[in-house]
């Protein structure tokens, strides 16, 4: 307690404010705490916030009223509490409010239906995030989780399957926990999960200090929970038709009785698709044109099983096991046409065929202890994790001149981590502090066999270890019309990368402070953050992966982290219109680069730390309601980008202005039967990334849905990229590097989905934040 007081006194001169919170308890008429009660706060029939009681307690944080032309409305708030089997409770109140005690009366009448007068909009713009309510989108909720992610505001997927949000690199979370996959593995994982299991996607461009410092911004995928008592089940299934057919399904269950809660889910996905990569290279004395058409097929299993036991009214002990298993194969047909320098004469053709079998598995074993004190004003959460992860690849490359390569690759990663979080509320002050320690060991083996002969000089055995200790604290509050939230995260990291084959060692130790600051005055918001982006482990693996004898991918064990400053200033007018100015500067940026060797006629992809990337711009978002049956959400932005660095034997300083826009429209056709339609269009203008120049991208999606089986089931039919226009076209013209490549993932897809809900709404399984999630995200 003395430590907390010292921290408060330290931060109070800087953050002498606090945000408005509403805390309370819910019991039955006999005084027993009620779990799973839905608490909703609205003002003038407009939704403000929602909470679910846990151990009878609830907290609505960072509550702000409806903004009008004269500032925040002074109209009273309406607080409602609803739970199956009890009468609805309604109370009007003004802020600030003392702790609220609610007693729910039993209701013997059969509930016929529920009417929500303040429905959530498709897109919400909250204090520190943009929320995309996936379950309200016909298009986003009718396919896979990966497709839903690509429909979120400001989210862009690049040709290498890396993700950016409002022109910044991101870290992807699920239910508040960083995912353990990236690149193709992240795509495969999310494509195996139906988007009907997602309730919303949150985009945080300036995350607070309680989040990991990793990533320029954060995308948090929030999944649905089965809110059932007894044994209950929710089922979802999708069929996706492109050139080939794919399908997936999932089941989520929950069993809750007295002090015991058992919950889990299982999902299976089968994907069958194709990918086209065309590369055109000017080697000076010859011109090479390669067309790589690859057909991919994979199966994935994803599962989770958790058990929570309530030791006392204020203590919970939980065990959670999650896992995923993947297996797939690809077959590539890769003809390379070699022309004369002026492209007038075809000199020769090299035919290459490739096959690759891939396997992956990842598990997390978590023990969690949660303690709440002082009626929820103080809480302690402790997590311990062990997470083993493994992948393997068995790739064959054969040419028509009997050149044969076989490259088996294995990667094993072990993660041990622990964290503790302490939350303290004192009157209007909110303080969060905690620490985390993680230890990672990665062992990577790459074997190169050429024409049945082992090539030790081309094989590699690489080991990487990383240990990170972190301390963090944040404090928030309000003062009149000013709201402030500030935080500081300190991290000390040791890394060691050793190539046993090359006898090459890379070591580094560094200590960094990562501050965050948020200010709001009336309709104005100012945010700042300093963050780190660490490379995934596979980026540092020096093993080579060949697609042909002249094309391969190789990692870089000398990669170092990048660091980003980000500032945003936003103004909101009449709730529905927001104008945001942003400035982002990243130093020591690491990125994928292509290297063209004109002497050996090789063309390979690797990773390298470069100089600086600067992005500044303006974006505007607006929501319109032309009619009661018609809703419109629009967003557009203009950006100035500068990329500069020394690279190869020269230096580049490239500047470009770009723009993008997105328009979403929903139409209610028959409200009684839940029949509705949706159309979304987006355009992403030309852009630059180091020496790459990309052309514009466009996409139009359509969707319809209807409720069936007395509202318990929903059928959706969607069509994505109906004009088949979402294709990456990138060119390079730098020194003697002259090439163009075309990348096309299958994007024109029709999806038919069905979801079915069973049971009565009650308490959901706990949303668990485990300790190892940040480290697992970087594994591949």
C-alpha cells in the first residue's frame, strides 16, 4: 500500500486527473452474487458501454457522455441490468456516481424476446481504439476470420501477408492475447476459423502501457463466448467456393455449475486454393520471365479447453490448454522463359516443378490465479505459461535438366514466461502496474540435399535465445473537461543468435523505456506512443528455401529491432464525424528485400535493417443514416510517405503522396425475419516501401443474410472481390536492380455459412490473458 501511495504521489503532478468509472455489485434477493448479468449504460437512448458481472461485480470504465454541439451532454444516464430468470432492472444516474448495489427480483414468466433500443453501430470510434463489430457485418461474418480481419477499418494486407493498420505495422491479438503466428502461418490459422465466431475487431493505433511494447499498433480479435448454464453448444459452418472448394466448422461449449466452470472449443478447416507469382527481371544481358502457379491444400485443427474453480467469493484458480495442428502441401508449376536483352528473341525455357509438405503444431499450458479485493477496487492476476511450438517442411525442387534439390527443415521453439498484474482504484484514480519475464529458445535445422548428395556447406543449424524482463505502470483520470492517461513500460532484453554451421554469433543486450500519453479535451484528442518491433524468429534463420534453382528465400540472423514514434491528433464533430492527423516515424526499420545478382542470374528474398520510414497524413471518417433502413460508413485518407536509407552500393530517398478510401452500406430489407444486405467497396492508392513501388488495389464485396429456425439460426451468402481486382503489382528500379512482380492470392470467393445457437444466456467463460502470448506471436 505504501508503494501504491508513492506511485500516486509521483504521477499526480503530471496526471492530476481521473476518468469516470461506474462500479457496482449485483445480487439476488437472498444476497447471493449473480454472475453473467448484462449491465448496459445508455444516454438519450444511445449506447455507451456494456459489462458482464464476474463474482457479482461489474465495472464500466472510461465512461463519457454523448457529445453534442455544446460539449458533453448533461442528460442523465440509464443503467439497466438483465439476466435470464430475473426481472429487468433500470436506474437513472448522474456522474460521478458512488458504488451501485443492484438486487434482481426473480421472474417466473417465460421470456419471449429481448428488444435492445441502443444497438451497436457497425464501426465505433472509442477513446483509444476503432471497433469493427464483425457480428453486425454480413460480409465479414460470412467467411473466415482472416477475411473478417481484412475488412476491418484501416487494415491492409501486403503481398507477403504482413499486416498494417493505418500505414503502421501491427501485432495481432485474440481476446487480449497476442497470437503466436505471423505471415503464412497466421493466414492459415485464421482461415481455419469461421468469422461467425468473432464478435468484434479492435484497432489500437496507440496502445496503452499495459499492452506489450511490440508492434506499431495492435489489432485485437474478440471472439464470442457461449453464455450458457449447464451443458451448452454453439455450432458454425462455412463452405467457400473459388476455383476450388474449401470449408470449415467449429463448436463451442460451456458447462457451469456452482463453483466449477468448464469451457472450450474445437475448429476444423480445410483450405484448397491457388496463388500466382509472376516475376520479370532484367539481368542486363537477358530478360527472365517466371510464372509460378502454386496450388495449396491444408487441414487445420484448433482447440481450447479450460477449467476455472472458484476457491472463495474473491478467488479463482484456472487451468487453460490451447493447441493447433496444421498439415498441408503445395504443388508449383514454374516455367521460366529467358529472352534476349531487348525481349525480342526467346533463347530458352527452364521448367521447374516444386512440392512442399508442411506440418505445424503449437500448444500453451497456462495456470492462472485471480484475486479481487475491496469489492473489486483492487485485483491481482498471476499467469504462468509453458508453450512448445514446432514446424517442419519437406520441399522438393526439380527442373527439366535433372537438377534436383531436397531441403527438409525443422524448427522447435520453447517459451517459458510469467506475469503479474495489479490494478488499484482509489476514488477517481485508476492505477495499473505489473511485471513480466519471458525466456525463449529456438532451434532450427536446415538440410540441403542436391541430386541425392548432402551439401554441408549449404545446410545450416541455427539456435536463438531471448530473455526479456518488463516493468510497467499506468495511471488515468479526469479533471473537468480534460482527460489524461499516461503510462511507462521498461524492458531489458538479451538476445543470442548462433549459426553452428557457420560458427557465426550475434549477441545483443538493450534497455528501453516506452512511454504512452493520451489527452482529451472536449472533442479534441491527442495521443503519443513509442514502441518496438522485434523480428520474428524465422526472419533471422539463415536457412535457404528454394522455389527454383535461381530463386530462394533466406533469413538474416543479424536483424535488429525497429523503433517507432507515433503522434495522432483527432477532432470529433457531432459524434459521427472524425478528422485525424497522424505522424509516424520508424527508425532502423527491418523489411523484406529482393536482391538481384546479374552475374549468377539469381534472385532471392531476404530481410535487412534499413534507415527511416516516415508517414504523415489526414483521414476522415463519417457515419450517415439516409433512411431508417439504410446505414452508411465512409472513410478516406491522404498520406505523405518518405523512405530513405543507404542500400547496396547507393542511397535512396523516395517520397510519394498516396490515398485510400472505403465505403460500407447496409440495407434492412425485412426487419422481422432479419433479412438484410451489405455492399462494401475499397480502394488503396499507389504506395512505396523501401525501393518497392506498388500500384493501386480495389475490391467490391456483396452479402445477404436471413434468420431461420425462429431466430436461433442465421444463413449468410457473400461474394468477395466480385471483379477479381485485388492484385499486387510491384516494381523496382534502383541501381542495377530492375524487376517487376505480380502477386495474386485467390480472392474472388463465394461463401455460404450457417450458424445455430442453443441454450439460455448466462455467464461466459473468463477472458484469459496468458503470459507467453507475445513471444509465441513471433514464432513461425
